C-alpha cells in the first residue's frame, strides 16, 4: 500500500489551539487541495482522536471531482465502536467504505451495520502492527492511503 502524509500546522508547529479546539490554520486553496489529494488515493486514514475530537466527515468536497472515498479509522481498543453510528463518518460513508481498525485481541465480533471491522495484530510495543494493517487494507482493495 502506498502511504502519503498530509499535515497542516502553524509556524510554531501546532495543529490546534492549546484548549484542544480546532482552528483553521490553512486557507481555502489549501483546503481544496487536500480534497484533491483525498481523491487521488483509495482511502483516507485517521486516528480515533481525530474522529472523537473533530467528528470529521472525511469525504471529498472538490469543485471538479465527484468520487466516493474510503475512510480508515485506527481505534485499537474499539473505544468509539459504541458510538460509530452517531459519527459523521458513518452517516456520510457507505458501510463498505468505512474501515474500523481494532486490536484483534480486544475485539472479536464481526462487521457492524455501519462499518467493516479490520482486526489487526498487535506489535511488540502494544500498538497496532502497521504492516498487518497495510496487509489488511491491501486485502480490501486499498492500494493507496
């Protein structure tokens, strides 16, 4: 799986306010470009914290591009599984386009009505094994993220 990273930060290296609130730190042109980048990839990956704090839609909103994208959420402990149906990503994306990545030791049930569950091996440091995560995504047809 090809992996690229997009990050927006202020000149002092911050991605939000000290209070934890998000704040636009990019301009309109930059935000349009990120939607172009989403359209160029098979999926967009975010962590549980982003979903929990920002409740993003993570869809493609570009003036010249109409495409359904896939979203991958890393939530090792399944912390948000009980509220996935109430989140923007679940309201906007089809269940087959929303992948919820959890530790295979902690979550053993099947898919949810609003997301596909990807059970990922644990690495030696207790985090999700990123190689196994990428292998799981490849098996789901995701070639770039």
